């Protein structure tokens, strides 16, 4: 713990001060001591003046002894530099300056690199911030109230000391202001030098960053190419897997189509079998109905035949009975006639013997004969009546039997018709049931066929999608192969161009060597050389020997004086190469030549120069 005993230098400070007061800095706070400045406090606590002002809501750098300053609200943050960060952008993000960041982290330049970590100190906007300011501002008033009585008691004794201390305080204040002014000037100079140094280092850093960015871009490009190659390989593998899936889908579709065809064939076979079975059942039902009808008709015919036979039998029996009755009646009549004849014979005999008696007897016989005759007639009539009654009875019985037979035949016919109708109804019901079952089976078959068709259509759509995916994959593979082929062709073309350039360079070197060798054996001279084009004013584009320079812009041709260099000669021109003396010119006389170039700019670049030439042949 540090103890400070101080005497304030002015009346205003004296009224708020105290003698022998002890103070100690607590965690997160600092009590202002005599001679302290914000700059000194900031340096001792490794913070900035602005941070102290922001943390304590101060509007100026003026502070008072015993004033409590809040340091806990100054928070330190560690920032990791990312790609693209600069000290300025970091400062803008946290609301601090570049110089503060450099000061906190001991930096001498503005150059930063990704991955570096910097300490950033910020003032927290806490409620303690607003509370600390009133404490700082209200400190003199509280001290004034506490020391007012002590001031009054010691005022007389300390008057001399007060004046001395006031003078010392005034001198200290002047010295402090002077030191602060010099310090500010030194800081300004340091800041200027630091700014220039920072600008220089920033330029160097920018160059280094550009170099690093270029290297990073190249590295990223190589990584991107490797990633593209990897992606292409994965894409190819993915497309291959998709192709396999598509092939499997195609096989599944063909299998499904085959199964659908088999199902359709099975359904058709099943339907044909059911149709045949139905027709067989219908034929059986029809045959049964026909048999039942024939059976009923047969039974009806049998019943009719039986009835007719019964009727015939009864008729024969009746006729037999009638014949018997007629025979009995005839026999009775004959018996009666025989008896009558016998009676007549007996009467005639008795009459002969006994005329009187005969007559009596005849009368009696006649009466008896009459009675016998009447009796015979009566018996005959009774026999006839009995025969007639018997015949009527038999006729009635026969009619009754015929009626019964007819009724039975009618009942049998009605029964047979009823059974036939029932058989027909049963056959119709069976047919309706079979028709309903057939329709149900057809509906089920149609539903199954519809489901199979939808399934097949779905599988077909899936197969089409797979085929499209396969086509897209093949198209992508084709495009990839085309791209690879194009890249290979491009690489081959570049390689061919490179080889061609190398070959041309080799040929040029060989030609240069040959020309150098030929120069050693040819005629050499120094001439003045100018340049011309095929489109110059007054030029036709065709040389004196007939060479069309417009059609051959790369032709090595020079214009010469034929008396010095014969036309058609091969001439090596220094700086131009081997050429043919194939043209003349009005101004080309003596040791002067004109070299042909393809453009005005090349002619201007050539200008007028003295060159060494060698006539090869």
C-alpha cells in the first residue's frame, strides 16, 4: 500500500483536499495521485488515453487527485487475422485506430498476415461507465464537505505554507504543461515518422501481399485444378454408377415387361380356360336341361302311353265285358227261346193229347209262356239294363281313370314343365352367377392388367428417366471426352506449335549458320539500307522480276542496283537475313539497297541504316 501526503496549490483545490489521506488501487479501479496525468496512467496500465476517457465518460484530460478511475470496463479482445484483413479494417471493426493496435501489439509496420493474433482493447458500454463519471466529477465536492472543517481550523496556521505550496503548484503546473506540450510535439513527430514508416511498410506489405496473393492464387489454382480433376473423377465414377443403375433399371424394366407379357399371357390363358370351363359348364347345363327336358318329355310320353295303354286295356276289358254281357244276354235269350220252343212243343204235345186240357193247358202254357216270355224278356231287359249299367259304370270308371290319367299326365307335364322351368331358372341363375363371376374375374383381371400396366408405365417412366439420365451421363461423358479431346488437341496443337517454333528456331539457327558460312566465301560490302512496303506511294506491289509482294507479305526481297548486285542474287543482309535481289528502284543506285517489310511500322522501325551485306551467289 502506498501513502501520499500532499498539499493542494490553489484555493479551489485546497478546499477539496485533505492531508495524510491513504489510497490504494483496487481491482479494476485506480485512484488518481498527485502529479498523475491521463497519459501517465494510460502508459502504466497499458491502455490509451481515449480508452480511459471512454471508460470513465470524460470529455477532457483534466483529472483530480483522489479521483477514482474505472479500468475494469476496458476489455481486451484477441483478433485472429483473416485473409483480406488490414490494420485499418480491423480498427474500423472495433472502433480503434491503427496506431493503438500497433501500440498494444508492439508493431512497427502495417504488414499483417493471415493467422496472426492481435490484442484489441475496447471500453465496455456498461452501467458502471455511467456510474463512474459522477463519482469522478463529484469527488472534489465530497472532499470539500469532508475537509471544510479541517480547512477552517488550520487556515491560520497554514497560510504561509499555503502560499509556498501555491507557488510550487503553479511552477509544477507550468512545468507539467511545458512537459506535456513537448511530449505532444514529440509524439506528433513520432507519429509523423511512424506514419511515413507505416506508409512505406504498407507499400512493402502490399507488394508482399500481392506476391503472396499471386502465389496463393497460383496455389489455389493448382488446388482447384486438382479438385476439378478429383471432381471429374468422382463425376465419372458417379456417372458410371448412374449408368449401372440405369442398366439395372433397364434390365428391371425388361424383366417387368417380360413379366407383364407373361402375366398377360397367363391372364389370357386363364381367361381362355375360364371361358372354356364356362362354355363347358354352360354346355353341361344345356345338356342337363336338354336331358331333363327330354326326360320330362319322355316321362310325359310314357305317361301318355301308359294312359293310352290303360285306356286301351280298359276299353278292351270293357268291350270284353260288353261282349260277355252280350253273349250272356244272347245265351239267356237263346235259352229263353229254347225254353219257349220247348214250352211250345210241350204245349203242342199236351194240346194234342189233351185238347181241353190242352187248351187249358195251352192257355196255362200260353200264360206261362207269356209269363216266361215276359220273364225272359224281363230277365233280358234286366240283363240289358245290368249290361248297360255295367257299361255305364265301366264307362264312368274308364272316364274317371282317363280323367285321372289325364290329370296325372297334366300334373306330370306341369311338373316336368315346372322342373324344366326350374332347370332353366337354375341354368339361368348358374349362367348369371358364372357371368357375374366371369365379369368379376374379368374386372379383377382388368384391374390387375391396369395395375400391371400402370406399374409397367411407372417402370417405363423410371426406365425412361434412367435412360434420360443415361443419355445425360453419356452426353456429359461425351462432352467430357470432347473437352478432354479438345484439351488434348489444344495441348497437342500447343506442343506442335512449340515444336514448330523450336524447329523454326533450329532452322533459323541452321540458316544463320549456313549464311555465316556462305558469307565467308561470298562478296561482302557495306551499303546504306532503307525499307519499303508493297503499299507505298507509287508502288504496284509487284517487283521488277514479277514477284507479287501483296500475295507474299513474308517474302525476303531487296531492291538493288543491278550494276552492283545482279538481279536474282541471294544476298545476306545484316539484321534482315537472307534475301533475294528481285526488285529495283529509282533512288536505289550504287551501294544502296531497299529491304521489303510487311507494314509501315516495320519500315519506320527499320529507318535508314548502314549494314553489311554478303552476295552469296
